[in-house]
C-alpha cells in the first residue's frame, strides 16, 4: 500500500524566509507524487507533480520540490515566502488512479 | 478550472436524516471521486466511479452510498446521517496528463450533522 507522511502539521515562517514543507512517501512501485495547496474555504489546487521525468520539479507560485529516492522524500520549497502563501499544503502519492493524501501542513507567514 | 460544481455548498442536518450531495462536471471525465476532509486526516477517499453505473468503495465507505446514472453527475448519499459524518466533502475528477493522472477538485460541501 502507498502512503505519505507530512512532517509538521504547522509551519510558521517570516515573510521573505525560506519555506520548507516535508513529505516522505511509501510505495511499492515507482510513485507519482503531488503537492496541492488549499486556501481557506476552497478546494485543492495542484501545485506541482513528479512523474519520473526530472527529480527537481517546478510548480506554480515559485514553489519547487525535489524527488529523492534514497530518502523516499518529496519536500516542497520556496526561496522567499510571501503573505499570499499562507494556506494548507497536502502531499499525495498516486498509482493507477488511486491517490493517497498526507494529513496536511498549515503554513503561516508572519509579516 | 475543471468545471466541477458541488451542491449544496453548506448543509446542516439532524442525526438520522438522509442527505444527498451532488457533484457535477462539464467535461465528460470518466473517473470521479468523493473525499472527506477532517483535521489531522487530510483527504480520505469515500467512493469513486470509473464510469456510468460503475462505482467502488474507498477507505472510509461505511455509512455512504453513491450513484452515477449520467457521466456528468456523481451523487453521494448518507442514508442516515451521524455526527461523525460532520465534515467537508470534496468531489474530484481525474484527468490524464502525460504519463500520469491529475485530480482536480470541486469547491467542497460543508456538512454539519447535529
């Protein structure tokens, strides 16, 4: 069975600081990995995905994630946080149309 | 925008009453999903559909049923609502994108069972 674990249910950074949201996965087959963002009272929006084409994946809004097979990780980063990045972020793993989500990390950005 | 709407967007109901939530898509996607979102659990799959009249259970299907009589509509029914079913419910569709699938989500329905 596949699963993801997000380390840290809440992360707080200052505006302009590095954002690092951690995700580790477990999968018996080569995984497809995703990061989604959810703004208050909205559905989930796809930020980026990994499909084995490149280990460093760039997404929308300046976010990127690096797939590290040796560490079974797919951490999400952004060099400089903006107030508008405050949201909840979900890591997900998928195979054969079956997608499993992590518990989510709420990002707070302080002015 | 994947053309997904959910209705109602908010509902308050009493324990023991039946409730039906509707998901509507405009782009004829084959796969549709119902998830519930609860704090500390992320999104958990309730049921999914892979075509008209073709559905299957997810990891938290107890107490829920679904129907899909048309490609564009996927209904989630709580036969007898319980307080544990208070949650935010999301519908999603799956789209082929390159070598993988991507899921796109509706705006959600907030259900409160009193």
